[in-house]
C-alpha cells in the first residue's frame, strides 16, 4: 500500500501513525481550588500540554453527582490517566473516592468481563504540605506518599492497569512563587514524558 497523501511511494508501514485522539486524561480533584496555589499553577501548565484532556471533577460535579457513563467514556477514549489532587489527611480528597466508587464498576473495570481499563496507565500527581523528609522511615509520617496511596495502586492492579511512581510536590507550605513555577514546569515535563512514552 502506498502513502498517497504524502505523494511518495514509501511503504505504509514506515509512515508515522497519527494519533486520532488525545492520549492523556487528567482527572483533577481539588476541593478548594480558589485557595489553591500549587495545583492552580500545575493545572495551568497541564492544560497547555498538547494531547491532554483536562477534566475538573469538582467543577463538573459540585453535588458529587457523577455522570458514570460520561466518566467511563472518557476513560475508554484515553490510554493514560492522571489523577491530580492535593494530599488531604494522608489520602485523597473525597471526590476521588466517590469517582472510584461509582465509575469503576464490576463487569466494566474489573471482574471477568471487566476489561475496559486493562493495559492503560495510571499516574497520581499530588502535592503535600509536609516536606519530603517527613515521608521517610525516620521522618514524622514514617512512610512515603506512594505508601499512603497504596489503595489506588491496588485498585489499578485489580483493573489491570500499569501504575507509575507518583509525581509528588512535597513541602508546599514553604513554596514561594519561584518554587511553585518550578513545580509546574516539572509537572509539565512528567506529563510530556508520560504522553510520549511508547
Ligand atoms: C484538609 C487538609 C488536609 C491536609 N492533609 C495533609 C496531609 O495529610 N499531609 C500533608 O503533607 N499535607 C496535607 N495538607 C496540605 C495540602 O496537601 C497542601 O496544602 C496542598 O497540597 C497545597 O496545594 P494547593 O496550593 O493546590 O492547595 C492538607 C491540607 C488540608 C486543607
């Protein structure tokens, strides 16, 4: 088969394939966006990354009345999923839990017929007020953010997803303008790497 569009005779197999749909879906959950400093900058950076669908769950569902069909359709359309949220009480904000409880249904996300998420990738992109040292074995919180997020990792495994090392901005309480800008830049880099990885 020839590449007629390009007007040459290269075999079709050598033509870089065009991606017809955005690959990266960011599910953003911040209960107090107006007061946010760090995620506001991260969200602005993320929205500018080509190939990203940015979906603000608190904006879409102020009453927690999640449209399950819409959420499942979004997941089906993307193969790389990012859950972006601030760490609240060593866990996720409640919207993330509500989203999991309603959207990840048996027979769709898991179970014998539940293969919709199989092979997709999941990255948690979070921020924490405490510094990184606090999330070490000798630190105040004793374990890492990845360990606090183990329920999400187990959920990803149950659904057959590939779980990535979380992207974490630590020590947000001490971040000034420059540090917040650097956090947003490194988030953008991580998103681009996730988008472009084979
Ligand atoms: C209700 C609440 C609970 C929080 N719990 C934690 C926590 O368990 N661990 C931590 O390191 N920071 C905690 N923080 C700090 C937030 O994670 C931090 O303020 C946030 O990541 C900053 O991002 P933002 O500027 O986008 O809001 C908490 C903040 C609030 C408001």
